């Protein structure tokens, strides 16, 4: 964590000029250069500003101060911008680096954001100034202290609880995170009728519906990686949504039923769908593929007789499907290169590669899965 003394140095004209001058250079070389003032601080900031170009492009462009831990824990700008809330006033209980507060500032007239660490609160204020944002008020306070005395109303309350213990251990149960949203829920409802809650990508969808029975749960992925599970409470009806940013969304109610697939006939299918991880995490693969493709497992692939369009996932044309036989595959592959994929299959990719004797590459593409208790190899064009 950046100390108050380090924060003041990072705000000085001399250090800011050094960071700007060396922004494209190797951070390790910077750290060893005695001619650079506060070389270690400058090197760390250059390192994270370079990394921020992808995750936080506006922060990078503005030359914001990036504490390493806060940077690692922050939402990407793309995920933060997706939050589907807006209004006049919003209370953000968990400022951190302030990426979510920045996104909220574009949707609300006023944002009040809380940060219990006074140095982080000061960094957030400095960064918001560098970003040219004027409708965010940063309060150096814990959520519990602030909520105990505040009485005005908000259109929404937003929270992204800290999911690490004081010892650095990862926390999964919402009740163990800080602030404890479950314990604070009656107080939150006194200040706002609506709550938006960001959770880690491993947070269980059923657990969200148990804690907030009238909510919408949205699983969000970006570039094939599950990023977060967001709760909107309340919703018009309980609902589960899977969103792949840049691709689209699919929603269903928790009670929605699907028709079971027919017995698996490998000769029937010409197309393989790799469902997006958001569908998989939300357990909506069967529902999303209903009428489009056959699915035997929420963790597996979907199979279609015709080329599908508009699905949340990657589509591959099938060359052939055969029972998994590593000895036969090893003989036919003869040490060539191949891209391997697997879903609902017991062997890790590295173990598969070892058993088949293939190198990484794209000369051919093979997928592996288990259907109706049998293991299958899918050759893809």
C-alpha cells in the first residue's frame, strides 16, 4: 500500500515529470537509475501505467496514481461501464481505486463514494481531478460509520465488498466480506430502495438468489473470461442473465424449464458450439441453446445439425466425432501440432497433450467431452 509520504511525493512536480518522461521505458531499468528522483516509486508507477493501457485506458491516459493492490482488485473500465443503473444520486460504499465511481459519475448527477483508508481516499480525489471529474465526493469513512449517521435518500446504493481477510485470505461468503452487506441490508434499504452489488466471478448464482430472492443476477464475461457476478435488487421478477461483453446477453427465470436432448448420435451433428463462460457460470447453457442445439451438460458443449447464428459462444464446423481412444489418436496424430479444447472431460489439457504426443499449434483442432457416460473426441475443421 502507498504511504501518505509516498503519495505526497507522487504528487510533486518533480516525480510527476519523471514518470511522464520515462513512461515507455523498462521499469526495472528505471528502478536502477540513480539519476531519476524517487526511482523506485517512478518505476512502480510506470509499470502499472503500462499495464493500465488495456484495463484502465482513461487512467493511463491521465497519468493517474495506481497503487498496485488497488489496481489488481479494481474492475476494468469496460466491466465498470456495463452496470445498468442510473439516476440523480448514488452512494458507492467501496471506492478503492474509484473505477466504478468514475463509471457511475457518467450515469448519475452526484456520486458519494466511501473509502475507509485515508491515503486511498486522497489518491482517489487526486485521480478524479486528473480525470477531470467533478461530480464525485470522496468521504474517508467506513460504510458502517457513514451509514450509522446518514439519513438522506439515494436512487441507488452500489457496493463491491473487499473479498480478502486481514491476513490476505480470499473470502467467498458474502457475510464474511467487508462491508457485510447482509448485515447492513436493513440500513441500506432505509437509504435506498435499490441495491447494485458486485461479487467475485466465483460467487454462486443460487446463493445470490437465496440472499436476495427478488433480484436479477447477472454473470459478466469479457474475452472468454468470467469477470464478475452482479446483483440488482430488487428486480421486476427473479431473473438470471449471462452477458458476454461485446457479444450479447441471455436471460431466463430460475424456474424456466428446458426439453431434454435426444440420445446422443454423433452422426447427426455438423456444428459444435463452445458456450461462453458467462452462460456456463449462470447455468443457462441449456436454456440459451434450446431450439438451436442439443446440450447434455451445463459444463459441456452444444451440438447443432445446422450452422447456428447469434449464439453466445464460439462456433466450429465438425469434421467427425469418435469415441475417445488415446492410443489410436496418438498413432494418427504422429507428434503433429494441434489445438486442444475440453469441456466436462476428466483429463487436464497438459495431460491430454502428453498422452496424445502432440505439440501446441493449430495444424488441427480437437475437442474432448463426456456425454451419457462416454468420452468423445470431436475433430473440428
